[in-house]
């Protein structure tokens, strides 16, 4: 009840500057609005309201890498309070580290988010530079830590970053490490030689030009902090995923990749020093198969009486990878996805050899209190369980690559994922797209997420977001297939490059209602986006009375009637189409067209949820 009252207070229009806002344990003073006297407080999810970095480290419940997990005593979470300081200077050049940090921040929440304890909104703060010299382009972080002696003695110590947007230069005890470029992929450093017995210092300088740059930045827009509008949202600068230490043997497993079919799995396991590796598969705790062979080459393992992975039965084999004294736990799902034909010779996606209809939500994966960062582990579980609760089997992860644990829950729940490559969303400041930066991000996405059974399709381009490099689509299709030939490719979701018909999907966007679309001999037909149905919930709006959507309904009953009509239309189009993506899972800032509000309150009563679930399941089951 207290959280509900705070939420209602926080979103009352006309809040005077100076009113106290609550976000978790933090209290802020409401800033002015868009140059007027409209002040506002941040929306807060129920999970965000529970967070307390003074007593619990954020995202410390589980191992950050569920597909490469070592024992619990081998990793140390570094999330929580860090020293923090916006940096001077210009561009990506690393300035001199500050000698005195005057601010604090809660990692891994970005400084634009209220859960960071910092919450610079830019609203009513005219002393903060914007544009090319915006404060959030250049940031310094500092952490002092001590590692247990048993953690470091005779071991190699790795410093991991889940993601930092966009460039990160790291110092350990004054030693500068190589700069990492890319805002959506994990990276790590061997810091063993730089450690001291106590009081080790990590410095991180991050540079993030956001929508002023030439790199992919997804749906982020610097000016959305001050003037939210349209379909781009507040940025998430700097560290936005977990930072952690790992203690590993010198002779160890470094990475692996899998190839699967319906009868077997291949493992290519890389190590620091060659040698042999052993791969052991388990059904629960019962061993079902094992093989040993040289590192760096594919090791094929036949699986007796195989159990397949699908939305109806998302079975996962537990797997242990062993090399000398190093042991890594992971998992694998046996499933295939190919483009094929149904009995009527219509092009379809075939999951495990059978046609399947894929129906789900567009998911931006933004949260009002954490922005790019989910407030808690339960926040991730909530969103993905909601997909199942509403009877969907698909998520299109839009313009973002999430943390590993998001994909873990999609794997375990049996959700199909269409994974977008992050785009440079247009050229708002006349800045052209950098093809090499885009290609590097695409590569990191595929290489980093390819072992997840939930992902069945990569999306290369979206609409006209990067139309200045559409001429590179043929190269990207060829390149993507060379990286991963085991999944489907969407060349351009809903954009003009889709008309080149170079990949596996004839993907159109229709707002608000889907229109007829046709499969082609070499492409299945899909509605990559449709819907945008607005149902505005007072007390749960980012900026009150300023929501918008493609179509607006006054009641949930009106929404349900319109939705049922369009599901019926989709059923009629199903003779040619195989996938549909409704916009969207939740509201995002002023775009209020979600099934949930931005703070994750369902817009529908339980009985209405069951009605929607039945409609969705009927549509999915109709394709046999």
C-alpha cells in the first residue's frame, strides 16, 4: 500500500519543484519539467521499491553466467556502492583520473536511473552541458576492494563486466588495461599481476555519445531525459550490468560453442593450454552421455532417447565441461529451426521438423527505475513469465541485447526469441551510421548468445533505422550465415530493405492492425510489429496525461474487443503467415501501448488475462 501511495504521489501532474520523490531507499527532489513548472517523480516498480544497496548487493542472487558457471566460492560480486564522478574533456580521449570523487552511485544501475542513487535527469539543470558535451558522455567510476586470500593464492583472477555503454577504459591499481568498445557485450581482463594484498582500486572511464554518435545505440536518446516523446527513451550511460571477480585455475576452459540436432550435440571447447576436455550430459542428475577429446575441435556426442526442447516442453540437459582441475556447469537444449514447407507447400519456420506459429510481444526491456538494468532478478522472471501467462510463445527482443540471465529464463520457460541486432536509430544529429561498428556489435551478439536454445532468429536491420548502410545488406546476410547457419535470418524487419528478399523472412509492420502478407518460395511471412493499442492507467504514467499510442481505448473491455478482432484476422491470414509480434509487453515512458504499465502493473483483470490467453493459444494451435 505504501508503494502504491508513493507511485500515485510520484505521478501527479503539476507536482511542484521541491516535492520529495521516493525510489527504493532514495529520496529525490522533484525537478522542473520541460521548461515549465511541471515537476515529476520517477515511476517505481514493486521490485525496485524493495531494493536496498545498503543491505543487499544488486543482482547478487545467482551466478552471472548460467551457461559457464563455476562453484560459488570462485566468484565475487562487485555491484553496489561505487565512487562516481562525471568527467571533463571532450570525446573518447581518456582524461586524467580525478583525485577526489565527490559522488556515489549504485552499480549496475545507470546514472540516469533513480535506483542508481544518482538520478541526474537533466530536467531543470541548465548548468549541465548538453549536446556534444553532455555530462553523461564521459563518466568515472571507482571501487576499492579486498579479495580473500584463498580467492587469489595460486589462482588467476579475472575482472568481468557484463556490459558498459559504450567504450570502457579500465585501470587496476593504476595500470591501464585495453579499452573495450561496444555497449552490449560482456568482456573481462586477467588482473592477477596487478593485484595487491589489500585496498585494490578499480577505475573505469566510460564514454557514451548515445544518439550523438555513429555507433549502434538502440532506443536511447539523450534529449528524452528532458523531453520524453516518440519511440526513443532515456539513455543508460556507463556500467549497466554486473561487475564481478572470478578466481580460476591457470589451466582452464575459456569458452565453448555448441551445434545441435535432434539426436546429438557437438561441443567445441577452448582452453588456455590445449589438452583434452570431457563433456558430460545429464538428465537431471543422471548421466546419459560422455565424451573426451582434444580442446579446440568439435566433439560429437550422441544422445540416447533424446528429449527435445520446445515451447511445449523446454527440456534442458545439464552439462559439465572438465579440463584438468577446471570444471564448468552449463546446459543444452536439443532443437532445430529451419525454413521449410508445410503440406500445402507454404514456406514456414520448422521447429524440430514441424511447422510452428510464433506469436508474441515486442519487448523493449526498459524499466522506469532501472532503465536498461532490471531492478532485480525477479524483474526478469516477471517479464518472461508474463509472456507465458498471456498465452504467447514468442518474444522479439527489440533493439537491445540483455544480460545472460534473461536468456537463461527464456531457455528454461521455453520461450522463442527473435533477437534484434542493436541499430543506430536514425540520424537525429546528422551523424551517419558506422558500418564497422555495427558489424562488430552484430558479431559480439551472435558469438555471445549463440548457445541459447531460445534464440531461433537474428534480425539484421529494423525499418529504416540504418538506411544509409542498407547497401550492405547482402554482405551482412552472407556474413551472418557464416557466423551462425543454424538459425533463421530477418534481413530488415518492416523496412524497405525487406523488399530485397535476401534472408528467410518477408517481414512487414502494420499499425495498428495487421493486413494480408504472403509467404514467398524462399521466405516465410511475418508481422514483425502490429498493435500499438493504448490503454492509459492513471497513476502509472511516466508523465501524467501525456501518454500516446497508435489507437486509444478507454476501457479494458474495448481493448479486448479490438484485440480479439485482430486475432481473428490473424487466424484468417494464417494460410500464408507464420509469426506475429504485438507492440508491446509494457508501456515505455510516454509510449503507453503495453499490456502492462511501465511500472509493470497489468492493465487487465485475471478473468480478462485468461480470455487473452485463450485467444492467443487458439491462434498458435491452429497451425498444425
